[in-house]
C-alpha cells in the first residue's frame, strides 16, 4: 500500500481510496492526493471552543419545551467536533417555465321568485396559466463527500449560504501551524473535486427550481439551462456533536461551530409530549366524521379534503406517540 506523508512536516496522512484533499492533523497544511482541486480555494471557518459549545447546549436545553422539564436528569457524556468539507458556488439559471393552478371562486346568486326566492352560493374552479422567464442566481452548497452518515451534516451545509463567508472564513494556506494546533478538530477528507462537484451543483440547482414550481402548481413546460458554478470554493465548516444521557439512553445535539446554532437534535419522548400526541389523535378521530358530514352537505368541493386531513392527523399523532425518540430540525 502507498503511504502518504505531509509535504510540510512529514507526518503520515490518513488517506482513503476516494480522498482528494487531506488536511494534516499536525500542521494543518492541505495535500492534494488526486483529482482536480485548487488549494488556494480552501477556506477555514474558525470555531468556538468545547467549553463554549457546552454552555450553548445547556442554554438552549433550558429554553427547549421538552428538555427544560428534564434538565436536572440530563448529563453530558461526550462533546466532539469536526470540520465538514463543503463546496459552495453560485449557479446562474436561465430559461422558461410554464405552469398552471386552480383557483376556487364563489359567486352568490338569487334563484326563484317571490317567497321562494333564495340565495345560492355557486362554486367553480378556474384554471390560471402562468409563463415565467427565468434569469437568476442561486448559491448551492454540496458536502464534499460521497457518503456521510453523520446527522446534521446536510443541515449545517445549508446554513452556510446564509452567512457572510468572506467575513468569517480564513484561507487555509495562510493559517500558521500554531493556530491549527489550537483547533484540535478532526477534518473529514474531501472526496469530491471541482469537476465532480460542479456537475452536482448544476443538477441540484435545477432540481431545486423544479421543486419550487411544483409547489406552485402543475408544470407543463420546463426548460432551464444552468451555468457555472462561479466563485467556487471549499469551506471547512465546524460542526459539534453533543452526546447527552437521560435515564440510561443516549441522545445527540448538533451545533454549528461558527455561531453555536442548533441545527438538529434527538431527544427523549417526555410524558407531556405523549399526552399532547394522545389528545391530538383523539381530537382528529372525533373531528373526522364531523368534517365528513359537513363536506357532504356542502356544495364546496374543496371541503372534501378536510376529513382526509383529520385522518392524516390521527395517523401522525398516533405514530408519533409510539416513538421513543424525537428528531427535531431547526
């Protein structure tokens, strides 16, 4: 097997068969293993320390609806951080989209004569057709790994596009070894180079735009050409994992290292939460036949969806009740 060493300090590098860029754990210098990548386009986002992360977790737990009720029974088991490699670039989308949706209109009319004259509400559905020219730019994040099972990775990458990266990041080649030794966080290997991630960014941008118009109506024509990415750069984003224990079971919370935001957490199903789910399921079951009668006696077609929503609510509350762990994303 071929062994790789850091060109700067000579330390051994942890390399996988799919590694593109590997950061030395000792001096923090990047090494290009294979593929196409520009080391000058790699940036590091500094992170808060482990003590700050612990205090942020307790502060957020004390304000959480469920965790604050069991705060005295929670104990921290482990706090570990890592640098998640995320490619970020701008994609320009140009093209045309046509779609249609339905609008329900209500019209009140009087029918009959004399004493038999009565008011009737007529309902009709009208189809609205729209054609839009597309010329816009969007920022697309892509985690630079083919497989990543760590909860919170996708959420942390999505949060990066909302911050000023020029202000909070530093170029990796400019970071001195002394600063890097203070970070002491694991750096996940980069497994997607510029060429591979560019194609994925264009595909993700088009898919995201298509889903947006699907939420507005029914698409009958969609032709969009992506260009870019522009200003493509690789960012090492700090992500902290807080493992805590409650009654012998372990749960997780993931916080971003640059602003200590909670992106996702798992938490136990408390008694208060179970009671809420039981009440919600019971209310949905009781409301379902009532809404069915109302919709059948009404001339409004859209009311037929109300009993279906009540049934779906009963299923959601009952299935949530039997779970022992909740996953909450912010």
